[in-house]
């Protein structure tokens, strides 16, 4: 049996799908785990709503950051040679 609650296990699974948990994503991932643990431990009433909203917003932010980083890397990967083309000498053109 796992030591994790159902939401924490789902959160850990979602976090494992990120290509990188470097930089700002490291503390955000830790925050997601802490928030999911709080809900699994029995938070109730309005507290669970606020915690769930924060968890959702944090995961959304991480996804947006990850996607923008992936798009930048895709763009950089498209350049196989020099980015600048050589300037022709006006006498040889």
C-alpha cells in the first residue's frame, strides 16, 4: 500500500510528466505536493476549495512555463546552421 493519498499520487504522476523540474518549477512542484497532501489529510469546507484552486493554478502555471520552454527549444532546434547568412562582398556579387 502506498503512503500517498489519492490526490497526492495523482499530483506526483502529473508532475512526473513534466520534461524538467528545474528553476521555478522545482518549488512549484513541492507546493503542489504539499497542497495535495493537505487535501488528502482531510481539509474540509472552504479550505479545501481554496487549496484546490491554488493547486489547479500552480499546475496551470507550470504547464504554461513548460510549454513556452518547449516551444523555444523547438524553434532553436530548427536552426541547424548559422543563423546569420554571410554578407556578400559588393565586388564579387
